DNA sequence: GAAAACAGAGTGAATGATCATTCCGTTCTT
DNA sequence: AAGAACGGAATGATCATTCACTCTGTTTTC
């Protein structure tokens, strides 16, 4: 039985993800990450250059997984409204299904890490949402506003609400998801 | 020339506010707060029990100032739509005029402090936005959704956008404010 | 095929850095 | 001069990171 070193790497990443989701970056010492992953502290540094690199790796992986999943059924042949509604709905369901990932990403984007990452994303130009927005604008289906503003109208409400959901103030069910998505679309459409 | 002890208290609070806004909680050591406030480290502990108490005091003060200011012109006699638009517009302008306060509050509400504070607010029931929402719902002017959801639709977009503004990705001018507020209203109204 | 030598993953005590907080000598106020 | 206010070095706690060592599986030697 060959020891798969990916196994330990994964265990470290999962332990860190869980801890950061539950306690935040600053209450997730490497010692605890190592303990929860069932490895020695030194082992973390065999797989990651330092703690930042570990966090970056987790972000990269979760972000990719998220984007892939929520756009999985998206097709340029569908009507724009349908596409928006499907993608938003997927996003919300995903976030609710994987609360630890949501919390991690939320923390990440609210930290100094996140700002730089966003800057990178924007300049590299591979933003599937941006493309969808641009197309919808060219068809005069949604308001002709800066993409940042459209992003805000589309995602702001749910990001806001997610905190309430995670904190336990509300319970988001399928019916509510439908209504939220509709309301966001109302804000977006011409 | 009498040394007013309130003066030092204020200087400490302002220094902490600025540092936290610019660098976050965890890059704002008491030593630096003291230095920027022009006082000794020990002095901070004459005015605040500990660092948490200092942060709570800053929150309390900035939050009160914010609420007072954005509701200053609000009157129950005005039409609901006008009231929403005025209050939102005030909020956005305030946040843009005082970016350090905005950043501080954003950090605060994204930290463990903030969650507890929100819980407190909700149970105490003194939420002027909630009242406005309830009234508008009773008049069938806005969608009949849970207040959390309405809050999210109303404030989510701007909170989201504010980060972009502060990070320098966009420049929010008066025309943009008007459009954002309209879009939020579109999401809210029946 | 057994024993010896090696390789390198894994470990966690030790290190050094950074903080919040305290404590006591100094400075101001009355 | 007494007492309050102040300053900042000292303290003790918490971390990320390192590094000398162990352990296990593999290769070489005879």
C-alpha cells in the first residue's frame, strides 16, 4: 500500500478550512490545524511554504470548485434571464450546502488576501459573471451600469443574507431562495 | 491651559479608528495606537478597561452617529418610497464621506464582535430600518418578505460596492448613487 | 536473501517575534 | 507636597516557523 502523500495534504487543508470557517484566521494556529489533521506541526511545512500559502491553496481550490459547480449547467443558448436565475440559485444552494466553504470564502474576501486576489481576477479578465453581464447589457436586458455595480446588485443581497443564515438568525429554504433571486433580478433588469 | 482628559480619550479612539480602518484589527497593536495618539501605552488603560472595550466604544459612537445622521431628515409623514430613497442616499453619502468609519464598521461587523452586537440589536427591538420596513409592508408597498431578506436587498448591494469603492476599483459619484438607490428600490418594491 | 546503508517523510520541542497588559518611576495639577 | 495622570520598559502569553532527530521503507552490497 503506497502512502499517498496527497492524503496528508488534503487532511491539512480540510482541517484548516474547518478551523478557519469556525474560528477565523486568527484563532486557527498551526498547532491546532496539525492536531486536527492528525499530523505533526512540521508536516504542514513539508506541503506548504507557510501559512499564507496554505490559505491561498484552500482559496484556490474552493473558488474553482464553486465556479465550476454553479456554472455547470450554464449555456449561452439559454435566455439571459434564465441564465441569471439558474446561476444565482446554484450559488445560493451551494453556499448553503457547504457552509464551511462559504464561511471560509467570506473570511478570505474580507481579509487583505482577498482584495489583492480580486484585483488579480479583474485584470486577468477571466470572470464568467462579467461575461454574462456584458452580454446581457449588449442585449439591453439589464441596466446599463458599471459591472461592479451590477455585481453588487446581484450578489450583495445574498452575501449579506448568508451571514444571517450562518449566524442562525434566519433559515433560508427553497421558497426563500426563489424570492431572493427574483428580487435580485428585479434590481438588475431594465 | 487645562488638559481636558476627554481630549486624550478622543485621541486614542481616533487613532484606533484610523489604524483599524487602514490595517485591520490584527495589525493595530496598542503600542501603535498609543504612538499615533501621542500618549503612552499605559494611558490607554486609564480610559478603557482593555482593547475590546476600546473597540466597543468606537463602535458604539460611530454607529450612533451614523444612525442619527442618516435618519435626521426622515419623517413618517413622507411617502414611503421617498423615505427609503432619502435614507439610502444618506447612508451611501455618509459612508463615502467618512471612509474610515465605513471601514471600521465593516471590519467590526465581520468580526466575532459584530455578530453578538447584531443579536443584541435584534432582541432589543430598536431598529429604525425594521420599523420602516414593517410600515412599508403593511401598506403593501414593498415585497412581503422577512425583514432580514429586505435588509439584505436594501443594503447588501451598497455594502458590497463600498468595498470596491474603498479598494479603489470604482469611483462612486452622485449620479451612480442615484442609480444604485433606484436599483435597490426596484428590488424592494412590489 | 540478509544485512547494511541510505533517503526522505514525519515530528514536536525550541526559537524568536509580536502582542496585550501591568507596574512603577516620573510628571503634572491643585 | 499629595494625589492624580502619564509613560514606557518589563512581563507573560500566544504564535509561526525551524531544525535536529526518528522512523519506515527502499536500495545496495556481499
